[in-house]
């Protein structure tokens, strides 16, 4: 079986995000028939433990939800509801011994629990940095909504696991919203906007703190319930991005070979996600450059060499194209807030 899924693959548990969307919409008096219209999802599907949805179905449902829901807090309300749920994957995380183990399991089961974004983690001087990326090919409005949702999920889940609120620093790649009070209430005050990429920072000391609900036996029971055949870890977008990170000089042909498809098929499947191969190349390089410039503080020549640019002027032009800022202007951005 493939280790990645595409837009059409039915692999996402219907009782997860989709069920939470429908439940919250009903509580807000949203017409359920209007919400589900055109999605290919029926209410009885959400009650079946063996029902799975595709990414395209989930994205259509999300679009309907955004259009019909009143107020500015729906993403944050969903974030509070998503964890814990009754799935074996969520239980495996819930009974972790430390937050570091919970984070590893979240990475392992991300596609079942949080399929729309993925993250690369960097570590530097006692801090972890999570750079988040779109895993499915969303438009800007959907992306901002999902970012709000998953940031709130991270805050809510960590508080549930630790028994106290863990401090996070958030950097958002969009303008300061008018409903800033919702951000401050649900995410805290460590917020920065108009940044080149979506980033989250936290102190690594939290990862080793014992969790009050830890249970090796209950965790093992939860892991035994998970069907190994259904544990796919990546969307196609994430799989391509991973290849590009591991193989800096890799082009379309090399990545297609690694994913066992033709270049034409890879281009066609990425088009289904509203993405081009060159966009993913730029995104991977931009995120790496941001980390090396803003966190590690490397000079232009060092970063250009690590990213396999022929010379510094080419790297400087690429930075300007990616972010609208020069490397010097990027370096001046302090990490966190």
C-alpha cells in the first residue's frame, strides 16, 4: 500500500474533524442539509466507525462550514473539541509518559488526527521551532482558518496532557486580524503577524515533564487497537516536500522516481492539490532559509551553501522572491515575539 494519500483517497476517519464540524455547526443552528450539500457526506456516515472520507470531501465540508458559520471564533472552538476524542490514536497520545512521547505519536498518527497541516521541527538553544505547512493545497482563507484551528488544538491538547497551560510563541503569515481578542483568549499574548511563514516556538524543558495521566498499559492497549495497514503517515504534498528536504538537488524526475510514478503523473496529482512542483521547492527552501537566517543567524554565504545555491546574489534574489524581504531584513526578525 502507498505510504501517502491523494485528494481522492478515502482514508480520514469520519468521526474526527468532520464530525466535530457538523456537531459545532448544529449547536450554532446552522442548517445541516446546507452544510453537507455537495460534500458526498451524510449524517449517518458520521455515526459509522468504519466510514472514511477523502481530503476533497473534507475540504468541501470545511468551505461550507466557513461560509455558513456565524462569528469569528469557530476555528478556536473546534480546536478545543478535537482532543481528546474516542479514537485509539488519541488514547495512545493521552496516556503518554512525557510530552516528547506524545509529540512522536502525534507525528506518527497526524494524518488520522490532524490531516490538513504538517510541521518540520528544528531545535536550537533549548527551544523547539515548528514550521507549519499546508498539507493539502488550501486557498488563503481556508489556510488561515486551519492555522487558527490547529494552533488552538496544540494549546488545548498540551493543557489537557500537562494539567496546566504551556507557553507557546506564534508567528502568523497573515495580517493582524480584527478579532485579535479571540487569538489572545485562546492562544495567549505571544503573537506576531505579517511573518514570512507559520512558526511556533516553545521551550524544550516542557517535553520531559511527566504527564499526570500516563499509563503504559492503557497506551499499549490503544496501540494494539490501531490497524497497522491503515497507518499512512503522509499526504502527497508532504511526501514530495520530504523528498525535497532530503535531496536538495532533486528535480521532478528524481522525486517522481522516489514516489514510484512518472513525472507527468506527479504533476497531475499535484495539480489536484492546486500546487506546482516548483511551489513546493520554493516553500521547502524558504522555510530552511528562514530558520538558518532568523534562528541560527548564519550569514548569506553560509545559507546559500547549505541550500545549494551557486552564489550569494542568486540566493538573495530567491529570498526576495519568496518573502518580499532581503536576507538581511529576514535576519533582523527576532524569533518568537
